[in-house]
C-alpha cells in the first residue's frame, strides 16, 4: 500500500476546505482555452495554461476569478509570489486589473496555511488568511473598487463629512485613510478615556462603508453593556455632512438579536466573548470574507494572536483597527507596531474634552500595617485585606473621610473592592454606619454576582438621574462604561496592573455640566506602587490588563469558607490631597506650592511682563495659563486651588493671584485688587461726578475683569446717569479710558517681587515690617497701645518671630509665637497677658540666593537687637539649618553658601572641588578669615549630619548635592 505524499495530503485538505466554503467540483485537466464552454460556480483541478498547469481554478458563473497553487503540507504558504504572479499573467477573466494581470487574486495553500495575493495596485497588502473565501465573499472581494474608494475618501475628508468631530478625531480618521492608502492592514489608535473613541469609530465606519472600501464592518466592544450602548450610539449617529447613519445602514446587535440576523446588517456589534461562543459551538457558519473591517474597542484586553478570544479575529480576512486608552507593549506589537494616533489624557484635558483629577492619599493604620485577629492571634498583612480578612471599621473610617470631603452628598461615587465578598461587606458597613441616614438604595453593589447588575449599572450611569449615589464594584465597571456624572473614584482594591489602574481611574474623566474635576481616593497605596507612572501616562508594560496581576479578576474567586471578619478599631493616619508631576512623583499640597513657586520665580521676568502687558485679568489669565502649561501640565487652576486651600481658607482666587503669590508672597483677594485699583486711580484729580462713578465701579466690580461698558446701562451706574451722563460730564478721562484703566490696574501685580535683592532689602528696611508686627502684637495682646519702648519692642520681636521659609518666594508675612510674646511682655512690663485664641500661622518665604546676597549677619556671626537684621538672619538660618535646634557655625554657613552658589538646581559638586572653591572664596572675603581644608572637611561632615547636604562616593570622588528646600520652623531665643 503506497503512502500519501505531503502534496497529496495538502490537496485532500484543500478539496475539503473548498467544498466547505461552497465551491463545487467542476472537473479536472481542463484547458484554459476551453473555459468558454464552462458554466457554474466551483473549482477545476489542474487547469492547463500556457505557462503550465494551475493546481486549481476558481470559477464564478463560469468566469475564472482566482487560482490556487497547492504546496506540500510542510512548506510555508507564503513566499511564492513569482509563481503566483506568473499564473495570473497567463490567464484572463472578467476582473482583469489592466496591469498585465488577467485575474486579481491568487491563493497559495498547504491545507494548513492559506496565503492570499491581491495584485491590484490599490488593494490591501497580500496576507495570510484562515481559509478560502466563499464564492459570494470572493465575488465581493474582486469586484470591490479600492481605487474608487480611496478617491472618495480623499474627496470627502472627515472634516467635511462630520465637521462636529474634534480635531484629534479628524486627525485619527485622516490617519486611517492614509494607512489604507499605504496598504496597512492593522492600525492602533490610542485615545484617552472620554475623548470620543466611539464617535471616532462611527465616523470611520460610516466613511469606509460609503466609500465602498467595506461592505460589512464588525464592531467589538468590551462588555455586553457597552454593546448596547454602541448600538444606541451608532443608531443615533447623525453627522452634519451626511444622512443619519440608521437611514443608510442596518445595525445588528448580536448580544440581543438572534445569530441568524447576522447577514442582515452592514454593521454588526457584539462582544469578543459572544463571537468566540458562536465560533466554538458552530452556531454560525462564519467565513473569512464575512467582515471587511473589524474595529475593536478596549483592544488592550484580550486581542492577542492565537490566544483565547484573540483567535477570533484570525477567522476573518479583515482590516483591523484597535481602540484603547491604555495600550501595552503587546497590544502595540499585535497591531504590527503601527500606532497611528496617540492622544493622551493630558492632551484631552488641555483641549477641554475631559476633566482633570485630584488625588487623595487616604491611609489608615490597618491599610498600611495590617491587622491581628484578636481571637486567633493570626496576623493579616495589608495585601490580605479584602481577600483573606475584612475589617469593618476600616470601611467605616474610609467612608467617613470620603463623606467629609464631599461637597454634595449626592456626588456620584464608585468604590472598587477586591472581590464580591469584599464589595458586599463594604455596602453593609457603610449602610449601617456612615450612611445610616440614607435609604438602602443610596449605596448598592454592582458586580457580576449581584442581581441584574446591568440594570443597576444603567441607572448608575444615567446622566440625567443617576442612582445609586454610591456603587461598589470589582471589575465590572472598570472599563469602557460611560459614567459622565461620576465625581469620586475610591480604590480599596490593591490593583497591580498599570492598565487596569488607569482604566479604573478613567471612569471619572467625562465632562458633565459644571463638573470641573473628579477625585481619586487611594486607600491601598496604589499611587506609591505606581510611583514614576503618572495616572493616564504612557504605560510601558508587557502584560494584558486581564492578566492575574490584577487583584480580584472578574469579581475575584471568593474562598469557600469566606474571609475572616476582624472587627477591631482602625485609625486614619493620613488623609490629604496629593499632586502629580511629570516624573510620577506625588507631592503634598505644600510640596506642590513650592514646586509652583520655584518654577514661576525661575521665569519671573516673563511672568511679570505677561501681567504688565495684559489689559485685563482674563487676558492675563490666558497668557499665564499657556505659560504655566509649558512649565508643567499640572499647573492648572483645579490643582492650584486645592494646593492653596490651606492658605485661602475658602476664599476664591484667580490664576493671576496664584502667580502673584509665587512672585511676591502675597495672595490677593479680588477685593484687595479692587482696593489697589482705587488707590492707583486716586492719583487722578477726579471731579466729584467722576469720583462718584469710580466709587460705584469699585463697589460693583466682579471677577474676573471688574467692569465693562455694559455695566453703565445697569444699576447702580445707570441710576446716576449711566454712560450718557459719563460721556457728557467726564473731563479727566473718557468713560472708556476709565474702564480700561480700571481693568488694567485690577490685573496688576500686587506687592513687590524679590527677583532683585534690592527689593528684599527695601521691604525689610522699611517700617512696613515693624508696623505689621506691631499690629500682630496688639492683636495678640488685645491691647490698644504697647506699653513698651522701641528697644523692648525689638527684643520681643527677636524672641517671638517665627518664619516658614522656602527656597523660592518672597518675604511678606510673619507668624508670631504666642508663648514668647506673653513671656517677654510679662517680664518687661510686669503685666499679665490675657489668654487669646491664636490665629492660624502666617507664612513668609525667601529666596536663598537673594538672602545670601543681602545679608552679612550670618556670615559675620552677628545677630543684633535690630529686628530687621534679626529677620534677615532668621531667613538664612531657615534655609540652611535643619533641624531647628541645630546651631550653624560661620564655617558651615560659608561652605554651604559657596557650594550652593556653585551648582545649578538639582546638580552636584565634587567634594574636592567644593573644598578648593571654599578656600579660595575665604581668602577673598572681608567677612571671614581664611578657612583651612581641615575646617572645611569638618563643616561638610556637619552639614551632611544635619541634613543640609547629601553625599555619595563614586569612582571620581565624593559627589555632594545641596538640599533645595527645608521644612523647618526657627524661633529666635531670648539668649
């Protein structure tokens, strides 16, 4: 018995595949010249041509449409272009390309592999396909006018087809057109959550269908709920430049409709899971040509070649377009590294398409240190919370902190739990305690195990009447769900997947009514875990979001016995806003203010010029906003308002005010700007009528710009004659000139900057400092007059002034020590000071470089009784001494000053270089004797010990870094 050859094996399998695809056997060994007598649709074996026999010829209605070249089973189907080209040039059919090719396509097959060559100039590139097309599919392929489709796309750009698209959506659609023109078959689009991926997909779908490039398109959302949303969204798509989508094309949602309706729609919407089920169970006889384009939303999840659901896409001979906000390396690789558009979260925030976020670090003793079961003695680490152990009081403490932060108790809040048991317990604990005054439906669970979760999710995401107010989920709501009103995202699941982390946070980004931002409450240290990875930043990780690195995969696998319940008291250790940076570092409010001040002061002249040249506050704010975005995309009003909240105490401030504070140390209120404007305008010798107008303008001025000519037509200005009387009786300035001056002065810089050391010297040398401190003393002592002389006042000021100093900023405000005032005043006067309630400390700031330039007090080792000199010395001590009880010698101060002046911010100096520079500087200084190398060595050691510098030994020597900022309070002692 003879064995079957590899080529015979291949042909046997090819025969079976052809019959399965609907091709009938029409005969064998037929000469090409005799095809005129052939009829029917099917295949011919051994079609004889002038260049040799073709293994298979495919006929549709008697017309030769394609050929198949068979190769032995063990060979690769790819790499046979020359042979395929030779055959298609030797025959001719009704679909000749006009480029010497008698038929447009040829297959090369081995029975296990099939490769398609399309010889048309404008057709997509040749490719591997799962099997042969059906006669209907092949006929659609060869009759498709790719050239005409591309011309249509060029003649009907997205900007004209749908003018309402955002700019990045138009760019995306144009990029798809370009890639199609270039013959690319896989394209990946990275677009921020909330930035309009679905609308972009609709525009792409409509244009590809109308151009004739595609006849049927498969849209694959991530969940059944998203499939329903996509169906409604496609049905309602009504671009300005074309008829409504539903009027021209049929849409089928396979999640809701029977599979036999598959052929009734040009657009088919279904999840990958549903497609996998239909394929795996042979419920639908899918063929390679059923879809011409596949658009997969949230494609970062499972779209990986030959793995699980990802194999679904390999069934179809289709262009693939992937949409995601969070691509991994594997996602990008899956789409042939062809990332055609990258539109990140920060871009979307800048363009106003999504809202920024505010992060809060919410830590409790148990979430940070774990818990001991007081009944069994077993210790559960923080990672076990939610899975192995549940601590009700942790849930209560977290819930109470969130409620305390809420501006409106109906703020939509989404809590991510670790698994279904965890979610159930959170709901129970919050209902029974923190929100016991609310009805039970105020807080509900939305997991795959809850009753009708999709219905609850639909109500929760309803933009008009969302309910419940608080939802607890695991991963069911982690991706793709559009919850526009969502204000708070709470992380109680210690997520380890960076993609899932970003997807969770992405639920809150949508723009909605007057929503200015959304809040992220991190209760599990996720921000620390992802240190260096800004939320929504570029993620460079290799594993898919659905991998097991994410805690609580699909609501988690709850233990059969359930987690332990440890009902012990917990304590909140930290609850404060934290702020992002481009490096991924998280800053406290104070740290963020420092960074802001430092960056603004580094470009002080440019900021001052922008303020001086602006005719009004609105114009100034626009210029400042653009400038700040160049420094950091996080220097936006929502972050600045939150960072300055401890200082503003509820007062509203404009962007110009925060820049003002960074430059001068003063954070003016709008009323102070109005008063400043009144003071400047008082330089004019206004008539009585003009003065009356000025006073009313000041009394009615509102932010941002104060007044406009239209205000003259409304009370109270209209009550005294309005613009008509002003035009008639004004003599000093014309009405519009007065308005312009008012608006211009309103947007002025309030206070003195210390960019120039002389400004600082003038501030401290003036009586303003002394008078301000006198007012503080009088207020503290509840007295109308001070029963002390100037010398005694100086001693009190020395004893009581406490200053908070940063490396950048201005010397403007001072805080007084109540105890020092009371003690000093009592000793000097013999009086008893009444107890008063101390006001919150007022801070002052100084620039290190300016302080070193202005003051010689520290370097000469002299602190006099003069309060101005004492204040200057305090500033410098604050900048270079830590902690406050440390004494700083003049050698240490001089060494620090030389080193600090010698390096750029963030740079270092080698120890031997610092030593030689300090020796040289001391020789040239009139304020200090020459310092020996031994003394400098000792000074450097002490500076490191007290935290002013840090050192690291390397091959070249010892590198020294100078600390930029110190959080030290320093009070001058009586001695």
